C-alpha cells in the first residue's frame, strides 16, 4: 500500500511518528558527540548545535549556537587580520 493511498489521519500519524523518531536520533547523536569528543567539543560545536536544534534540546542548542557564532567570528577576524597583513 502506498503512503498516498492512506487516509489523511493515518498519514498525519505516520508523519508524527517519523518526526519523533528523527528527533530521538538527533538526540542520540548529540549524546554520542558529547561522549566521543568530550575533551574537544569546541571542534564539534557546529555539528552539536545542528543536532541539538533537530533534537529540540533548546538549552543545549542555544549554548552551542552561541559558541559556534563566537568561533565563526574568531575565524572571520583571523582572515581579516591576514588580509590586512598582506596589504
């Protein structure tokens, strides 16, 4: 039976189950990153932020997004400094 053939309420139910499953998988990925890279989370902060958002772990996502933003600003500043040295 095709997904399109299912009744609307059944399709909605399946979508909700799939969304919940994806949320759970992203939460497991967050836990795995923290376990495997606990001593160097700064290197993984962008990936951690992405999965925390998808897992709907909002406090973790906020912290990681802020750290990722600060990290990005640091990279931008270094590039700008290198460009200025070349002038």
